[in-house]
């Protein structure tokens, strides 16, 4: 559990940039599908007040994640 909390904190630091702007990670920055899902959830949870451009990036990340889920066989 401690390791998870440390990784979570490192990820949250990674999505914040100068001026408290949200940085949307690329789907390729995630090693595993569970990591991608957790990362997407963190981005969405921290996206209050983000710009239209950032909203578009979040939607793109969501589409790419859903494609990954389909490739893994979780959706028919």
C-alpha cells in the first residue's frame, strides 16, 4: 500500500506543471492498462477549471484508453 501511495503522489506531481496547469499525459507514457486507467482517473479528478484544449486532450486520452481496453479483449 505504501508503494502505491508513493507512485500516486509521484504521478500527481507529474501532471501538475508551472502555474498549476494540468499536463495531460500521452497514453504511451503508461506501462500497463491498470496504470493507464488510474492515470486517467487522476487526470479527470484534477481537471476542474481546465481549458477547452485540455478538455480535448483528456477526451483523446479517454479514446486511446478505450482502444487499449478493446485490444486487451475486455470489450466485445
